[in-house]
C-alpha cells in the first residue's frame, strides 16, 4: 500500500516559538523515522505529509493515498485530534485509529466519562467546572482530583491536583481555567494502583495486548502521574508489566478497559487508563485512541515490547486492523 504519514513534529513547533509544555504531545523525529522504517520493512511505500495544514496543501494539489497512518495530535481546540480524520473523511481517504467523532469525545474527558458511566462501567464521580461559579456547585466528597478536560501527557496535572478542601478546589480551578482556557474536570480521587491497558483491534476483534502498572519512585511528584513525572519518567517512574492471570485486580482492570474500548468505538490500537480505589476496585480514568508510538518511551510500544512483540509487529497489527475495516488489500511481510 501507499501510506501517507500525518504527524506533528515537535521540533518544528518549538522552532516556531511554542513552548516545551505546549508541544509535549507532539512527536520527535525519531518516532517518525521508526514508524516509516517499520512500514518499509512491511513492504509498504510511504509519503511523509506532516501536520494538518500541510495535509490541506497536499490534498489541494490532488495527492491521494491508499491509507493514512495518522498520529496528528493537533494544536488548537478541544476537537483538535479530530481535525485530520475529519479532513480525510471528507476526501474518502481511510486512516488508522478512531474516526472524528470518537477522537473528539475521547479528548473531552467529561463526555468520555459520561458514556462510560452510562455503559455501567466504574468511573469516579465527577463534575465539570466551566466557570468559577461552577465551583460552588461541586458536591463531591474530598479528596478530589482536578485537571484540564482536554489535555494529554499530564499537562495541567501536578501534586496540587490532589485537593483536600474547598479553598484548594477554588484555587486550582482558577489557575487551570486561566492557563488552559478550557473546562476543568473534577473527580473523586482514587488512592490505589494505577494501570494503563494496551489494546489492539476494533469492535469484537479488539483484545487486550497487555497492562503496565505505573509506579511512582522516590523523588516523583506524589499522588499523580503528572506532567513532570511523565517528562522525567526515566528517573521518576517504573513501569511494571502485570498480568490478570495471577492478579484479580489487573484482570478486572483489563475487563473494564476492553469493555470501555468497545463502548467508545476505539479502532486499531490505543490505551485505556485506570486507577483503583482503596479497596482495590479499578475504575476507568480516560481513553487514549491516539496513543504515542515512540518505540522506547511511549506506553503502547513499551507494553508490546514487554509482551514480546516487536515494534514492527505492533505497526503491522495496527495497519492490518485498519485495512480490514476499509477493505484494503494488505501485502506486507
């Protein structure tokens, strides 16, 4: 297949004056190199397209592809992860991963949790704070946890996100509303183990790839998988491969994750993040239908590696899943 690659290159945005935090979700050049090398090894032809505005230009000149391998996070707006899939959908060009509706819903953590809750899957009780007036109507037991409603890579999360009083809640919400200019998700804080479950496939063909437990080390910001902890994960975080075969808490986390993935209509590959309460009951925290793909530092490839699956095989699984959905013929190694 001729596969186009859409991506946001972090160095390009940094050179344009954006900050390290603003570009935290974007990809490094070695991620694009690794992805392209894997696709070449699988027998595919590739074409580097770039970000959404570069895609617009290429489409306008008449360029087309059998499939677009999309890892664009987008820069502006709560629906930013949906921009590339929506544009490709308008041109009837298939792409990997979720459709525009799912991308939009899953980036808005309040909408995601509403759907998960209606599916009768466990998720912490929550409230959405859109203005400071909304803080007064939050009626949840402390401790609470607050974060921007549509950010990733831990942006807006720090040790201050764990909230013990109404005064702290007001202060944190004011800071987050001002800095990120989007609503704040406030939910019951869960003090137990934290998991990220890797998934492959679509609908009934979806399956759990494996699960990592996220363990914060000495020196890490306590209580949360924060922006700082993620940016300095090599020294502050340990990722333990855990199995539901001999751990009933992990088994329940994987059951919830797979059910949530299917309910939210995730496609091809991604992750579901969960956290347990003090009694060891896991709950859905958020979905990532556009998981990072750096071969060594991103969670989904880390899970694959620990499960004995090569990076090339992981990419093959994703492409094969997308090809089956859209009826493309896959000829790869």
